[in-house]
C-alpha cells in the first residue's frame, strides 16, 4: 500500500491503494485490517467523513460491518438562540460518546458557530445547507436562485464540514405525487419541505437534483461526504413504505452511482416513523437499491403516540434497524415533536441511542462488542459496585441511584431492593460453603 497525498477523497485513495492517515486510524479503532477496510471504502460500503479542512477530527468509519455510530442534532433557533448553551451541549455530547454532530441552526449568524465546531470539535460535523440558505442571504425562500443554494454548499465545505445533507431525490414529479397520494403527514422533512416549497413557488426543478454534478465537484474538492436526504421519509406509521418513500429511494440509488463515479462518498438517509415489522424489509430494500451504501436512520420511531418518550420509541426502532444493516443512528430526544432539546434531553437521547447501537452491535457479532457486557457480568457476580459503575454507559446516574437509596446496612454489598435476599449473595455463599444469614 502506498503512503502519499496524491488523491482527492478517501474513496479515491482507497481505489488507488493509498493508505490515508484517516483510514489507518479507523482500522485501528474497528479492529479490522487496513486492506479489508480499504476495499470497503473503495466499494462505497464504508464512508470516512473527513473534510480536508477539519484538522482536529478524530476520524470514524460508518458502515454496517463496523460499530454502529451515533449522530446528535443540535443548533439554535429563533426561540432558543444562545450559542454558548449550544456549545455546552456539543461538548457534553462528545464526552458521552457521540461520533457526529449535525448543526441544524436556523437563526442568526450561523457561520462563526459552524467554524468553531470544525476548529474545536473532534467528531464528524454535518449540516443541511438548505436551512442555512435563507438565513445566510436574509431573503425569502422564493427569491433564492439555484446558484444561491449551491454557493452555500461550497461555503459549508470551505468551513470544514464533513458531511452535508442534500434533498436531491425529490423532483417536480414529487409535487404531483404528494398532491394526489393522500399521505397523512405529507412531507415532514424540514429540508425536504423547503425544497418542495421552492419548487412550488418558482416552477423550477429541484436545484440539488438539477445541479448535482456541480455539488459533486465541491464534495470532491474538499472531500465532503454526501448524505442523500429522504425528503419523503414517513412522518407517521400510516405513511411508512409508501410509493413516495420508495420512489425517492430509487432515485437516491441512481444518484449514488453518479457520486461514486466522481469518487464522492455517500450515505443514504432513511425513515422516519415505521412499524417494527417493516424495518428489516426497509433495510434490505435500501441495501439493494443503493448498492450497500451506509444507511443513516432517524429512529425509526415505532409508534406515533409517545411525545416526551420518543427517545425510547426511537431506540427500539434504531436497534432493529442497526441489527438489520443500518450504520448510523440519528438520536431522538424526549423533546422530539415538542421543543428544542435542553442539556438533559440531549443526554437522554444519546444514552438511548447508544443502548440501541450497542445492542445491535452485539446481535451483529461486531468483534469485541460484548466484551464490556462480560466484564459487567463478572462485576455483578462479585458484587463489585465500582467495577459495575466502570462498565456502565452512564456511571454517574448509576452511582447517584445507588447512593440515594443505599441498603440499611451501609456497608452491605447488596442493594436496597433485595438486601440479604440477594440471589447473587446467596449463591456466592452457598457455593463457598458459607452459612447464609437472611434475617
């Protein structure tokens, strides 16, 4: 394998047999051979989102045969516009193990915050440039031109963003479909709705579809990964796996081939809201139509009736999706459908998503995934509380719960639920030939 800088993107390097520092780092993290990983990147089955200008990045790989990764959506809005608070959420998310941050800011001067992220944040940074277009130009949506949208993509690439979501799979044909298909929720994608509205008002074709080659040129120059957005993702169970969703996915598969011809890395975004029994089939459809490109899913949320608890509905769907081939889970917080998440919501969303990702990795047989579970079992058998906390996804919460409800005998090695009725204590003593005192 060659060590040289004569390549444009991670995919280009892999196809040329060039070992990049980023691929080398990912292979080490994933316990996979560099040669095997290089083949997966060359084929588009793994992406390494690493903008050349994001120099503080600790690279990660995204692909169904690697550890499932977590994305955290953050950013300010007109009603919640404190960048300092948002940066606190970012760093808290990084400490809790998020592998990516998407800046979805929709108010104010967004560029300094985005540049701060790529200058200081070691995880992948993603954006949705169509959100930023109205904000950047401070003009109504209908007055923007196709060139305006493309120029914002270039600006984000120059700022060091590692991946961008572009809603390029809906076309003028989609307008008629949405009007006649009688979906319950129509389009719930924020970016998709903006593109749909722009097309409806201007009468023009989707600029992200019409000028896709220009977008590819930008992505190839900076090595920005394209996350092909699912504008028609189902926003309720009733719309899951309908003709609008599947036809868009077919188009995203066609665009994936075009991107790969430019050595541009691609992820495919997926549902959405979906009954549990449809998730596995959706993963298979995506893998077929998009040739194994990594699948990036929101949830899926497996019921529509849990506002305040949607981090749980998303974790259930996310675990099933990842077990069946999804590579990248976008977290869902308790505030989903209700409000901009606060710091505690972010924490709850990350923990729920990490549980889903870890459970799926165990089910998929990812090397080393179950090791920490085995260490936890050993610690529980020994009633070693410090060792249990060390294995926990959220050690502080585990400590707080135990310390706030300690057993009557403060020196006891049991918990306050079972006390001396503890099964582990009884079995340990019985196997050691000791007297078992209960009362």
